[in-house]
C-alpha cells in the first residue's frame, strides 16, 4: 500500500469513527435511541449504552456525580405560570440539587438563565402538584405560551428534550425575530412530543424535529472496514497460528510482546492475565 493510500485509509477510518456515537463510560457503540447520563461535575450530558444505563437505573446509583436522565414525558393541564414572570412565551425550568429553580430562555445563542424565587415556584407547585415531583437536574418544566403556540403547552420532559429544543432554535433562527421557519420547527418539535407520548418507541429522528435527511450509501467493504465482516476474525476469536493465544480462549504475554514475555505473566496462576498493550 502506498503512503497516499495509507493516509486515505486512516482518514476514512477516522471519519467513520467520528460518525459513530459512543457510550461516555465504556466507549461502546450506542444505537440511535439510547439513554443519557448527566455529569453533575460539569453539567454535561453523555450518551450511555444499555448495559451502562442499567447500572444507574436506581436513584443514588451514580453516587454524587452521575444521574440517569429519565425517558417519561407528561403533558400537564393548564398551569397558571404568571408568578414565574416569563418575559417570552418559550422557557423551561430545571430544579437544582439544592432545591433552587433556574429558568432557561432559549435563543439563537443558547439560553439565558435566571433564578426563580422560592415563593413564586411554591405558588405554581400549589396549582400543579405534579411539579413537586420534578426530578432535580434531569427533568425540565417546559412551557410554550402566546399566540404562536395556538394552545398553551406545559410539559414535564427529560432535560435532553429541553436542550434538543435549544438546538432546533439555533439551527433554524434567522433575522432579528427568528423568522417563520424557526417557529414552524418549534411547532413541529412540540407535535413530535405529543406523538412520542402516544408511541414511546418513536424516535425524534422519525418525528423529524430539526433533523435533516440522511442518505445511506453502499456498504463499506474496503480493507479498512471494521471486523465481523466475512473473512475477518472477530476480536475475541482464537488465533490458531498466533503466539500467545490458547485453545481455551485465554492468552498470555506472548500475544503482545516477544521480549521476555514471561516477565509480564501473572505471578500466581489464579491472577488475571493482563498482557501489555
């Protein structure tokens, strides 16, 4: 293989790896519809594969750092939000770990935040008891009011939905007031919320909220394609002619090095064999 071909091979492999979403904990590949974890240290959301998400499926399972984002969505009946003094018709509210409530107002540059007074939030909770069950940091109280909404909408949603709405606004905003396209996409987003409640199996990709069409080309059958294609051994398959691989599936240090491999074997037979990388 020439140097130019090698560079193209490496570049294409890197591009494919960048397109595949990975679990933020184990780096395993995740499907299009997967769970998310909130990292409380920096406030970011990370993708989680099914096995990792099951580890955090109980309260306090993630200790003081990780929280599993729920998937349940609930549309509330009319909620009087006047005590919250929302200056615009679109906002979401997130309860913090210490009980404070922060309002987020989406816009073309992200969100503008302000703290809600405790008395105002208690007043709204008294009129809508479901809000008292709002899970800190991982659920949001999402509202859309005003003439553009048609009928006022009030939702309890996973916090990832709130940030997905922010992305829709940023992607479609135009001019000073946003333009007609952004409001059309916002309406589409809320329509998709309703459809997801009716059919929880539906993904936002199927609903189309802010997502573009993706064209899928021919399968990649080049030499740098990943394993599990015909003729390519799987990562855990036994290498019959490769030193260091045993018939029972175990390995020793000869798999990784030919320089004094016995020095890298475990001291006792009962210890795990972790050959050097």
